C-alpha cells in the first residue's frame, strides 16, 4: 500500500479537493447539498476549522480550511465525507469498499495541499472560484451559486465581473 507524505503544520491552511465516486454528478442536488452542510456543521462542532473558501461542483469540491492554532489533524475533519454519506443513506458496493465502510458518494483518496504563503493562498482562492467556468458550467463566475465567490464580492475582494470565460484568465487555471 502506498504511504502518502502529508504536511502537518499546526494551525495551517490547507487546500483540499474531494471527488465523488466514479465522478457521479450528484453534489449540487439539494439532498446532497443539505447532507453536506449538516455534516460540516456537525464535524465543525467537535473539531473546529474555518472554511476560508470553497466551491461545490456536481462531482467534486474544492475548499481551503484553516485549522486552529496548535492543531495539525485535518484528516479527522475528513469525517465530513462519512457523515454526508450516512445522511444520504448510500449503499455499499464492492467488498473492498465494504471493508473500509465506504459508500458510493466519495472517491477513496483526497488531494491536499498546504498553503505556503499569501501568493499561494491567492492563487488557490482564484482557482477555487474560477472552477465552474473552467468546467463549462457557467460563462461568468458570478453565475455559479455554490461558491464563496459571492462572499468575496461582498467583502470587496473581487469585482462582480471577475474572470469570465472569454477572458485570458482561463488559461491560468488548468487542473
């Protein structure tokens, strides 16, 4: 089995990507959005973290979480995915997934990246917010409802017309 080296910086900010199992496009359905919101609320009540930015797409989520000072264990907070699976009552599939108590919502692994500095933070914030345009769901970032982009506009970080599909910014955000 592969061993993954993960950065564990107390109080760090981490960018995560979590994908659905077999890239099923279900996350923007109301039932899944509600289950995900409830799971985040429940886990955050036991294991605090700040959600600095996020975007919910049909088959994956990008987010940046900031852990409390002295805390390095973001993996415990990944229980959000299990709680969400419990709330949607997904059935278990293969014996391997049954052994690991995995349902049919989430892919087994997740991508994590430690945010290194302000430049890296800004790049990932932009990447998160541009993602619905990149994947062709909308032609303007402002048109995607499942994102913190709207909060960033209210706070004066972005103009409302930031990064539409016809601008050159699209080439800066490859996956």
